C-alpha cells in the first residue's frame, strides 16, 4: 500500500476518504479553496494546501494547482473523490505522467464512457440494451427537431457530457423543443464545456436503477448488487436505497450481468456505476431495462451498498490502485438487510428547491445513525458548490424497519437559519405510497405538494407557546394567561409562529426543542424550523403578497439572459429573464399580463437573494 494520498475534492467526500485512509495508516493531504479553509476536512487531513479562490475552475478544477500541491506534499497517490475531476481523462493521464498513482478508472475507460452517445454505441456493440433515441453527430436545430418528431413526445434532451441532472430537459411537446434545447445547451456548456446533446425517448413510469461494479488489474470483475435511485428532484437524486424494491432474482441476475458486461467492454479497473432506466409500469422485468450511462467513479450513494454488503468501497479503491486483487470474489458477496440514504440539502422545497446559503448558526444531526457530512455547526453554506449538508444512512433487517429508522433520524435534524429539506425527507420516509414502493422518477414532481411545509398544527402551536412561557421571565402584569377567584385558570394564549399569530394552550408537558438565539427563538419540529415569539401589543397581522408586479431574484446568482425590454407587452407566465446559480438555470416570469415598466439587470449582472430585478405593470385599458 502507498504511504500518502492527496484528495482532490472537498467536504463530505474528502472526509469520507480521510476516514478510510486513517484506518489504513495512509497519510492524507487535503487541498482547499479560500472559502473552505475552516471546514472540517481541512482540519482532519494530516496536511492541507490552499489552491486558490472559491470559483471551482480556479481551485478544485485546476489540474495544474492540484498537481503542484501533490509535488509539494510528496503525495504517492491522488484520489479525485466523486465530482470535479473524477471523470476527467486528461487529469488522470496528467497524474500518471507525473509518476503519481491514480485512484480511479483508466483514462481510456473514462473517455469511452464520458460521452453518452459514444457510450451507448459501445454498449450496443457489447450486447447491452440501450434506450431508443438519437445520438448522431448532426447537431443542427433542424436535424434535432426532425429526430424529436420521429422519437415522439415526451422525450429527454441530454448533454452528451452531462451528469448529476445538469444539461437535461424533459420536453412535453414540439412547441417547447427549441427553447428547451437552447437552455440545455447553455447549461451543458457552462457545466461541462461541451454543448452537444442526444435525444432519448422518455420512459413512462421510469425507475432509475444502477449497479455497483468493481474490477482490478488482474482481470477480476464483480458486482455489488443494485441500488434504486428513482426518488429525484430536477433529475438529481434525493433518496437512494439498496436493494431495489420489487427486484426478483432473475431480473437481478440479468441487470447485474449486463453491468459486468459493460465494464468488461471497456477493460474497466476500479469502482464504477452502471446506470439503467427501467419501465416499471408492469413491475421490474429483464426485457424492460435499458442502459443509460456509466459513471467511472465512486458514487455519492455508495454508503447504501457498503451497508448491505459490509464492505468499505473506498478501501477497495485504494487496494486496486495499489495493484492488489479485489478483496472478494462474487460468491463471497451477499445482501444483508436493507439500506436507505437521504440527501440533506440546504434548499427550500417550498420555493421550488432553490438552494439556500448562509451561516450554520445551529446544526444538529442524528447521533445514532451513519451520517456523512461535510460541515459542522458554525460553518457556512456558500453558493459556489453543491448544497448538500449531509447524507443520512439507515440500515435495518428489512425495508419497513429502515424507513422507520430514517424517519426517526430526519425528525431529529435541527438547522438554523439556513433552510433545508429535512422535513420533506421526514414526510417522504413516512409516506404510504413511498412505503409501498410505488415510486418512479416523477414521484416528487407528481406528489411534491403533498410534502411541502404546512401551517403549524395544534401540537406545534401548543409546544411553541408552552416553551416560550417556560423560558420567558414574565412579571405578573405581563402574564399570558390570567385567573379569577374560584375559577380555573385560562390556559389559552397567543403565540407568533413564522410571522403569523396563533392561539394555543399552555400545558405542563415536556418542553419541545427550542433554541434561543440573539435575534430569534426557534422551535424545531420533525425537521422544520419554526421561528416563534410572544405576541406584541397592537401587532397587526401582515397582509398577503402584494400585487404590484415586482419580480425578485429568489437566490444569489448571475443573470444569463434577459428576454424582454422595457415597454414590452407580456402575458402571465412569460419568461422575463434567467438567473444561473450552482450551475442550474432558474426562469423568472411575469406575475400577470402587462407591460415591462422596469429592468434593473442585464446579461452578466450579479444579483443577490430577494433583489428587485424587474417590474411589470398592468396595462390601463
């Protein structure tokens, strides 16, 4: 085994690799951008080297700076983690040419699987079924439009160099195609430096199922069973589980063998994931599952595979990179129980899953379950990188028990003031339809409103009121409830929760989880953070949203397109401009029909959260 390992990644990924390297006695070197200097992975590594400013292209994506750090620290090997440069063949070759061990797939395999169209052609040649679509080199709008008509709607436009849901659009009808194509190309170019696309038939009731494969330099190749990653939002995974619900032995054998055939077709070495799309309208069947793509790296969701197999996949990576054989043969691998992973994101599901940034003034994560996190209380969530706070991994003898464990864990999460999807995860884990495993990739799109935060129920109101009374030092004249001689005291009182006044009952039960900050008191309930306060005399309940036509940016970002000019007539829902943040595009639309009276931005403008960017006024008849 090599002596030292530089980790060319950040956050949770780096901490995960450090954990295994420490156990194996390998010295670890972290690299970090300026905004990451105080994060836990920097402190936990044996050595840490600054490599540049926050922008990933000037730090984590800079091949030169990472190789320079490796030379300075005398690193024996480089692990790229998952994301950033992990699937960059040029980086892999540069590492090997520098005489450093590359902990990853061979550059030739990365290239073979790096472009979705070429990978599908390769898989067809290897006898692996692929989804119907167009993968041609003619990328003209006219050719792509004709091919879309031939394939039929709905369909998917995918960046050939894409991944993680970026550079992907679902198109329902022909009149949406051109605009979706241009948006997909822009996002693909910004994320991957390549705006080529392919078209793919959209599978109704699709399930996203992937198989973990591993190969060594001695020619051995095994699978570590499948994962179901169907529960997604915006084509990005939210909950993953292993094994896949409803998977019978024959279908498992077929899909896992197809995965091994795919890996062998490119002489694969190391950890890889073969992703499939399944038409689950009639249950999982071997003849209704098609190859989508191969990720030539370890996946974010690898902990569920580790849980059901009992193997450390990062250790496997390091052993293979050191030239050793796989630690297990296929017959020694078996499924033990059920594992489910939930991705805890800094985002607001109530606002269309917009990322949330800020200082983690308060962060409490579950303590009796596996949690892989890149941040701790006191750290910052910035707009520069992925908004994931942590992965919550439950493992139990069966799926119902794993879901119970996951729901309990998500209910304990406390985050303030950054918004999160903790309550969404709690609700999903307890949802009857999800528990029945009737899930496809459209589950959240179809039932998302069911999981959004509701007004506080009576239990929350009573808990908030009781907690505030117990922690407040009130003199008798300011008491929230009074008494009369020979009468029972009135336990009712008003409390403000998230800016709204509610009437509750003071009771003698145990105090709920309430944390008092300098500027707010917050009640945490099942993953939700409720700002609470005692009512103020003469307080007037604020009105609803104004109807003045003001359009605000929902988050910090960069204006990429302005579709209208001052004086333009618009219909309700017309696109006014596009803001890009965290490599995703967000359309800002007209709140009603009228005339654009004000535009405060232009392409290239930087905007902050809640910044006024445009105003629409109703046309006077």
